[in-house]
């Protein structure tokens, strides 16, 4: 459970960085999509039930 909460906090941190800091990068430099990399990491790290919940919550936070 502690790993679940830790990765959820990491997802929040990644989303905040991606929407605030990386948004100010010039378009010609490109804007990295660390959320996609994090979701791919979750697919290999967690069992499918916990991974599905984390991916759903991460995607929901990005959409909101």
C-alpha cells in the first residue's frame, strides 16, 4: 500500500511538472511526455489490478 501511495504522489509530481515547467519550453525544443513513460513503467511494475487503478487515476488527473 505504501508503494501505491508513493507512486500516486510521483504521478502527481510528474503531472504538475509537465503542465507547469515543461509548458514554458520552446516548441522547437519539444515537450517531453513523462506521463506516458510513467504509465508504461506502471504496466511492468504493478499487478494488473493496482496498475489499472494507478493508470486510471493518473489519466484522470491529466484530463482534469
